[in-house]
């Protein structure tokens, strides 16, 4: 089923109209005729039922017709690739003009970053807010906006660039086809403000990747580029622009799409935190968890989940937030944002391979610093794909580490970086693991037992379209309260593989210094357990129940520590 397009984005259209007028005065007039020829078919598309409406900024009445013509032309150009390519290539010249203003041509001086080191595709002042309600709404929210489809390389190849618009378009279509969308409350997206983005990112990073072509021309080039002009764009072999060979940049549309992704996650999570929604899922791109304070990489420009966590804490007074990162790649940007922060607990499960898998960070001994020591938990799978990790390993990680620590921390809100590239169907460079979509449903169900059910998922990675659609469907079914399907019988009765057992033991040994619940696991653990014993008391896995860890909050407070505070090192049991 074809994706249903939204009404016009007047704010974006107005910005692009003004920016285009100065550049297109010198361009061939055939663009205008192409736009008018296609406007009729685009109007039909815009009129379809089920479009996601976006907040419209007021415009003067005498500009309405001109703006609508501009927006229709851009919608048509997006669907008809050749006009888009020609227009985008023309606008890419402004990159050279900006660099020339400071005497630097980034396309010549900045060489391509190696895929090995750059991409997952490689081997506000606070204001009062109401206290969180104890009984959240019964509705599950879905945040999405087709503006994010426009972020794509001018070459138009989804094979060359695995992070492409079809990812979220396919998920959205699946939700329509299965009827899940009609059971959820659709959340109106918006572009995050630059002020919100700067909760995590530096000013020059926010301006560089968050300004439209028109606004970028108004800025001092040195402010736009920051201290290091090499942090700009490269010319890609396909003819487009990018931060590296995979993190592409479309000068006209990428900034708006990246800001929309952040805004969608903020809006969804805010409604969950305030009780307007029970829980929710943000179908967004580009992803965010690799984006650092002043660096874009791994398909990511702005760290949507990290920005949202700081927004919830600073603006809505949410005191304790848990972030669980399920992406097969470590969320280096998220870890960096909260490495010294005791109010936000970050737990990541990722392929590590002793630092040889992108991005190379996320070692189990990276536990945080200062007041944040103990609030960074890395379950760093090692051993490559011999054998690949699967359901049994992820369920064991949740049973022995994720859920015990999460309960002891006792969060007020749970954010999930829902990367689906650990799913079966991804090639070794993109993950190579064998986790099933049903397992992601079970993991989501377990996380829903925390924070009185206040859980918000945001799409991160995942590039096999069937796999990410299956996982999204499983997670949303779980959010709606439907029981996940049964896991494969074989997986339930096999032991975790040797590499996984060693990886988990290393994390347990390190984290037992900080968490009493993990210290109990370490004391009781006599080796790898069979999967038939991985049933957690959360009623989420229909397997045999065995060893459980009772982590009552009074236990975490008996020595005078506040709830969720890591303990000091104690003598071994």
C-alpha cells in the first residue's frame, strides 16, 4: 500500500520558497514547468485519507497560492526522481559558496572517512510541570511525519545507502495494512527547535545540520562551521554529499528531516511522561544514537533520544530516566551525553567484538565517571558470529542484567532506542545476529513493567525491510497490551552460547560493584543457564521459570542509599 502523504508543510515551504528564489533566478526555467505539470497528481495524493497533519505556521493570505505551488512542486519532485536530482545538484553549489567565504573548500580538503571507522554499514530554561500521574492514559501513540522521507541522497540509490526513506515508509504501510494504526493515537510531529537540539549538541553542530539553505546564508560562515571546517561535507562517489560515505546530506531537506525526527520523539515522550498517552512508538529517521555533541556519524545527525531525555528532565521535571538501547551498534553518542549524569541510566546491548565492530565504543568497563559512575551499563557481545547471538542470549541478558538493574534504579520514564539491526536478515557488516521479531515483542513487554508502564520507543537502526516491519509490528502489539507470540521451542531449551556467557559474566562482575541486584546474580550464578530457565517473573516469556532475582526497592535502600543510587564497593560475598 502506498504511503499516504500529508497536507502541506507551510513553514518548510515558506523557507524553501525564499531560499529557492535567489538561487533559481539563475537556473533554467524548466523547473517551473515541471512543477506545474505535476501539481494535479500531487493534489490527488495530498487528498488521500489518513494523512498525518503537521502544525501549520500562519502565513499572509497573498502568499498562500505561491507557497502551495511551491510545496506541490516539491512533493512531485520528490516522487519523480530526475527533477529532484537536478534541483538538488544545483542547490549543492551553495555548500561550495559557504566554504569559499572562509577560504576553505571542504569537498577538496576533507577526504572521505573510511567505512570501517564511520558507519554501521562497515566491517531552555525549565518551567513548572505537573507531577507524573500514577495512572497513565490507555492510549498508545504513534509519531510519524512524511517530511522525514525527503532526507535522501541525490543519487536516489537505496542499495548504496541502506538508511533510506523506504525504511519508515514500509513500517508505516505495515501498520496501516495490519490495522494497528487505527488502534493507536497518531501524534502530530513538529521540527525540534535549535534550542532543544542544543540540550545535547554544540551550537555550531546545531546550526550546521539544523538550518535551512536560506537561514544558512544569513549566518556568519565561521559560526556555521565552528572551529574545525573539516567537520563538513564530502563529495561521495555516487555524486551526492555526505559527512562520510554513508551519512548522506541533502542540502534542501536533511536539516528539516533531522529536526522533525527529534521533534516527533519529544512530542511522543512528553505525552507519555505527562500521562496523556500510556506508551508509544516513534517511526522516525534519520536515526540518532551515534550523534555526539559535535559530530555526525553512522547515519545520525541529532541524538533524538538523548535530547528527549534531557528535555523530559529539564522541562517536565522527570527525575529518573532509563534509556535501553537495543541497536546492534553501541550508542556512542548517548553514552557520551550522560556519562557523568546519575539521573539517566543508560543500558546498551550491542555487538562489540573487542572494539572491532562499529563504532568501537561500549566496552563493559565503560561505567561512567564522577557522579555518573555506575549509571552506564554495557552488555558488550564479543566473539563475532561464531555463533551469532539470538533470542536466548538477549533474554538471558534481560534476566540477569537489564531488568534487575532497571528495577533497582526504579525509573520514572523509559526511553528505548529501538534499533532493529540485531534481527535475523541483516548481513554481517550490518549486524549478522539472529534475534527474532517476536523476541523484541517480549523485551518490550518486560520494559512495560517499569515506570508504571511509561515507555516510549524510537526507531534507530535496522535496514532489512521485512525484519524491521515485523519487529515494529511486534513491539506495537506489545505496547497495545497484546501478548507476544510464542518463541521457538528450540531456542527455549538451549543454553546461551559460550561467547555470550563470557560477555555477560564480564558485565556482571563489573556492575556488581554498583548494583546490589547484580551482586545477587553474581553470587547465585554458577555458569551459563539453559534458556528454559530464563523466565522472568514479568510474565513475558512463555518458557519454564527458574532462577529469579527479587529486587524490592527497600532492599536497595536498607543502607541509607536513595532509590536507584549505585552502592559503594563492598567485600565479595
